[in-house]
């Protein structure tokens, strides 16, 4: 009598998706090619860096690191695993997590109590809201999925 081997194709598919998860990263922030300031003096990535870490004239307003904390990476990782176990592809699960992280970062631009703008900045831009002038910096926050060290 021969033995019958039963293979759960669903489980195999999920294991393949888990392996794909391990091969990919989610990059969240201002991606290369996001554009530059209206006067062309800096890229939006540079402006984001200056705001995150501060300069001699600008206080640090860590919009990216605080936004990532707001996204709760541990919760995102758990949701990615749940999505794959429930049958979603690794790409869909990673993309969903990236969108959640982008939303948390963008929300932080106005939800976090930042150090106030200097009076000269308020006068120049006509607003006291730190990090918000034209909205281009916030709108440029996005994510992408890359394989390996990408």
C-alpha cells in the first residue's frame, strides 16, 4: 500500500509570501525625485532633512522620526504578518503598511506641538504653523517597497 502525501497549497503559498516579506523593505519619507522648493534653492528631501535635524537658524522639528513613532512600527509588522497569513500577497501587505506610515507622518505635521516659528518667519510666510507653508513637503511624503538593500 502506498502512502498519500497531502500538501496544503495555501500554507505553501503563505510561506512563500513570508519569505518574500523578508526580502523586502518599506522606505518611507521623501523619495528621490520628489521635487524642489519653488525657488529651486533646495530639494524637498533637503528641506525635510533641515526640518528633521535643524540648522543654525531652524530648530529641529523631527517630523519623520516622530511620524514613524505615531505609525507604531510593531503594530504595522504584526498587521503585515496577519495580512499574509490571511492570504494577501507580501506586496499588498507591505504597501498597506507603507500607506499607514505615510498617513501617520503626514498627520503629525499638524498634530504635533512643534517649537513655534520665529516672528520673522511668521511675517514672511503669513502663518504661525511650523512645517506648513505651501504643503509641498507634507504632500511629498511617500513610500516604496524595495528588494534587498535597494
